[in-house]
């Protein structure tokens, strides 16, 4: 008998027994927190899994299988020119327009392909932080100065945090650099433009399928036009994906056309019989199912693409689910017109982030680092907090820490980089967000 193993089993038995025994089900705040947990979990499943995460897994699979290791090492590797690596990584968010969880499979993919720690971390931070849609929305709702401060802070954060991480773990990076110098890279299987076309078609489908709804008083302009026609635009890029599957990946045309027809028919039926915001989920699921089937039928890199996407899903989804549940219980569910408090009262938070003290900025950074923000939702949330007395400095601190970090996000990063690197990354983001908030609040 292994005493240590048996004690661990006993510990978990006692833990869950005590949790059930002392569960305060008669407490109103506890029941409200449970409601918030269920609401956030349901909302996340409806709004983000099908339209955000599943396409992101396939994009990560493209990086893992189709993007050659040589291309990753050229721009992100330990031997890449630093100014190129950090420039590409720090502005990636302007293209991707993803949230802190959607960036994870992409980060995991380039990390596995040999990207240097610094550029990989810069990419991890910048993906959600420099979302061009969020920057525009910030400037429009929270003021031009806040929008400018956010984009400058995000770019600087990505470069500085990546550089510090690279310096702290310079011995590991040196070993990786020496190892990559001796890698014998296989020849390219296809021209880079073809891989780039396939990659960016998937990215554009992801971006426009998740285009944020404009404010209620905005009924014209480019933003409103794109949002009101986003599914037509997404369909156009879907035609580009059909071309890519047939001409670039060499999948039999009747397989691809059959999957495309099934997707179109399901979209018409869903809009007719389901309607509402959930109707686009049906054709997206049909499209993903069809894509999986026609690629798995091939015994080549197309099959590897889908299997790699599945590997990312297995690694990331359980941790994200756990993180969303914990975040909902502790911090509540805030989205659209819904605001259900968690076990930590929301008025505690708003009372603690007034003014521009060190504590207010630090506390805003901590809350941002653990609270989950879907893409664009951080702006109306912070607008409400400012109306409740939140200072401009803590607001910026929350903007710089929040969209790039969350409890679900941190759990997955720990699985990719390890506990120590994840803690260092978290500490750096919180410290820099605190300092930036104080500077902005004093200006």
C-alpha cells in the first residue's frame, strides 16, 4: 500500500464530504452565486464554444500541421531577429480579434512548434489585448484618451512582458536557441502563399462570425453595416474556404461541395424554424462536422489537421469549463443586459476601485486578471463601474489586465508553460497594469 496515494484519496473524500456537509444552501448570496455560475456557463456555451473556440481549434491545427516549423522559427523562434519577432507578436491582435480563451489554442500551437518564450508570451498577451474592435469601442464609449492609452499600453505590455520572461528564463532560451540551430527542417510541402490563404480564410471566418453588436443608438455606419450583414460576409469567406479545401488541400470536390450544401441547407432551416441568435450555431456545427468528416477520410496531412485540432480541444476545453464555473461562482455573470453577482458582492469591487491609489489600481488589476471578459464585453462593464465611482486609472488597469487574462485562461496556460512561468506571467501583467493605471490616473 502506498501511504501517500491513499492519503491523497482520503483528502479528496474528506474535502468533498465537508463541501457537501457545510454547503450553505439556505444563504441567498450562495443561491445567487449558483445562478450566476449556471448563467455564465450557459452563456459561454451558447456564445463562445461553437462560434469562437471550435474555429480557433482548427486554426491552431493549421499552425500545427500546415505552417512549417521553419516559418514559425523564422518569425518566432529563439534565433529569430528580436525586432521582427516582437513586432509580429505584439500586433497580432489587430488581425485575430479574439478573447483570452480563444487565443489559447493558437498560443499552444506556436509554443509547441518551437517559438521562443518571449515572442510566444507577447503573442499570448497581444491577441486579446489589441483587438482592434475593442480598441475602437473603448475610444467611442470611454473616451479617445482611454482608447489611445489602451492600445499604447497593450503594445508596450506585450513587448516588455515577453522580453522580461525571455530574460528570466534566458538559460532555457539559450538551450532552445542552440537546439534550433541544429534542426534539419524538411522541405516545404506547398508554397507559403497557399498556406497563408488557408490560414487567413479561417481567421476571417472567425472574426466576422463573432463581430460585436454595436450600441443600441447606432443604426448606421460601417460597424453597424458589417454587424447587420456579418453572416453574408462570413458566407463569402466560407466560399473561399471551399476553394482552399479543393484547390490547396486537394480534397475531392464532391465531398467539399456536399458539406457546403449541407451547411447552406442547415442555415436556411435554422433561420426558418429556430431563428434568433442561436440559429447560426446550427450551420456552424454542420460545417465543422462536415469539415471533420471530409478531412478524416483522407490518410494524409488533412487528417492530421483535424486530429491536431481535436488534441487542442481535449487539452483546453476541460480546463476552460472548470475556469468558467469557478469564475462565475466567485465573480458572477455579467454580459449583455445580465448582471448576476457572484459570492463576492459586486459593490465591494466598485467601492474598492475609486480614486487612483496604489491599492485601487492593484485591486483592479487583480480582479481583471481573474475575471472572465468575452470580447468587447469589458467596455460596457467598465462603463458601468466608472458610473459607480471607479477611477480612470483603475479602469485602464482593468482594461489592460482583464481581456488578456482570466481564471480559465490561466489554468490552460499553466498546462502549456508550467506553474512557475504562469505565475511570473500573471505577476508581470498585474504589476504593469497597476503602474500604467497610476500613471494614466495622475495625468
